[in-house]
């Protein structure tokens, strides 16, 4: 077993590249051998170009075929037996369950599972999700417990849910707010605090899922356009065909043809995009801790989001560091956008408060340092080594 090898396992290579690349780079700097594991996609080559070892896994996110899933689990066990890592760090629910089961069977001594939001099964109201919820809950209960395991959650609401559902023991939970943002890369641009004659530019950037509040956003766009306002509405992101709540591409194209939104598709350069807009909205139904809002906060942009788990961790005080509206409430969302269109000084005030909070709580160095404390805690217990300064873990829920 290689005491300095870790495997980072996610359900998309896009997630590894966009959300955990800085963690992988820090691990490599600290002398770890890092293996990145995900289904194939457009970002695997990007990770390899950065010098990382990335391995594609035969995983289909939406598969419910028992034979295919058993084949996947067997593949993962063989892979871990061959690699002999000291620790596996899995992200999202499916990767956490499969990674934990395979790690136990392969003899991997330390397992960290990071669940960023409760996902489709726990947020959707459709019949399929209701049927799957008790099954997934039981699988999580069986997979995520045991010696050498820790569960990283991003907000207190998710921690309470896991505790009350008796999925894992209280002592296994660590609370770490998100994956972090490089606040030196996401900078505030100079904005006037006087009423501007320029149209307000409003951005929603997310995977194009109904659960991100796309219907409410479009309803607000229609209402405000009907009032004769010249607000420019921008939509960034792509449909996620692996998610049952994905918005069909033709629906988005229809909105564009109506002149409701400008659709940018997937955007790689988020700092550049955020420098072009005045307000960022995310009317999501539930989040772990949304990176889009943190990036926008770091750019000193005013935020409009829903009063739901994850989102309320970023906008903690309604009217002070952003605006919060009730979930699934397009009227309240419309009112919030209208308020900011009428009061550009409020935009600046909310944006400055958002950046101050991003610097103090969400900078990626803070998040990575807390994550590595959990690594050291588990490896010390299982392998008998760790930096003395990191012996006490931070962030217990």
C-alpha cells in the first residue's frame, strides 16, 4: 500500500477539473501521488495536460441496470486493489456509495466522502425520485459508515438531514463550506454607485436543470420584459443529459428565439463572464454550497438566490450580503431583480458585503486547508503518520 497515494473519484471529469483541480494541485505539491477517476468526458485530457494521472471509469450516471452496476463495482474494486491507495476521496452521492463499498472490499484504509448537495433523488418531487429515496438512503447508511470513514458536508442543513435520518454517526461528519474559490482570480471591478442609464445585466450560470430554478428565472424575465424594462438577461451553462431534471436544448433555444435570454452555453472563463454582468441570480431548489454564487460574491456582485440549504450559506443575511427569495416563487424573484434595477447603489452595497464574506469564509485556501486536516486525521489513525500541527481536525458538524 502506498501511504502517499490518494484517489479523487467523481461522477464527471468536468467536476474534477472545475471544482477539485486546486485540491489535486495542492496534494501534488505536498508530495502525494494523485489519481483522478471519473467517467470519460471533455475534461479528462485537460487534467492530463496539467500533468495529472486521470483514469476513465465505465460509469453511467443514470444507469439502474443491476448487471451494469455490479460490473462497475467489480471494475472499481479491481482498480483499487491494483493501485493500493491510502485514501479514496469520493464526490457526489453515487460516487460516495460505490467508492466506499469498493474501498472496503479492496482494503483501502481511509475513505472520505464529500456530498455536495442532496442531488436529484432528494430534491425532485417526481415519482421515480420518491421511489428511489429510501433505497438510496439505505445504501448510504450501509456504505458510508465504518472505521476510517469521514463524510464532508457543505452546509448545516445537510448535516442535520444526515443525522436525523441516521445515515452516519455524528462523529463521522465534517462541515466544510464548499470547494472554495480563488479570490485572487475572481476580482471586483469598479462599478458606479449612482443610477446608471445602462441596462442592468443579470446572469444565471448553472447546469441547465429545472431544479436550478430555470422556470422561475424565465417567468421573471417575461414579467420584467412585459413592463418595458431593458434588462439584459444572460444564461450560461449546458443541459446535463445525465440528470433527469435537465432542460432540453430545444427549450433553451426557444427562449433565445423569443428574445428572452442570451445563451452563452458552457463558459470556461468565468472571471471574464462575471466582469460583464451586474447581478447574479440562482433560484435553486437546494444546493450543497453553490460555487457560482461564491465566484460572483468574490467579484463583488450582488446576489439573488433562494432561501434554501446551501444558498442561504452564501447569502446569510437577507438585504445585507445579498437578497433571498422563497423557493419556486417567480414573483418574489421578479421583485428582487426589479429592486436592484431601480437601486444601483444597493447593488454596490450588497456586492461589497458579498466579497468581504467570500474573502473571510470561502477562499479556496481556507477550504483546502480544512480538507487536508481531515486527510491527516484519517491517515494518522489508519497509517500512523500525519503532521503534528494537523492532528486536531477542524470543521466538525
